[in-house]
C-alpha cells in the first residue's frame, strides 16, 4: 500500500467524518440546543480515525489498520442506507 493512497484515503475519510458530524449536530438541533449525542459520536469517530491513521503511518502492517479505518466508516455509511 503506497503512502500516497494512505494519505488521500484518510484525508477523505476525515473530511467525511467532519461533514457528516456537522450535518447530524445541526440537523438534530432542537430549540437552539445542540444534540449532545451527535457531538459525542462525532468526537469518538474522529479520535478512532486519528488513531487508525497514525497507526497506518507508523505500523509494520498498515493494511490491518486500513481495515480498522474501513470499520470506522460503518457508522458513517449505515444512516444513509436507510434513506435510500
């Protein structure tokens, strides 16, 4: 796995996590009160993604950590499957 692919893929995943988190935080905004559950889940996903990205760069087996990143993407993908 090349370093270029690792960087491009992880930057796109990071942007998607932030964008989807922002959508959920502000779409679930009720009466000016931010949706705490959406904020917590977004922060947890960002932390998990960041650790996985760091491990991909520093580990001897970056492919295993790429699989972890794909698993982290599951909560991002599932809500959109119900809207299709």
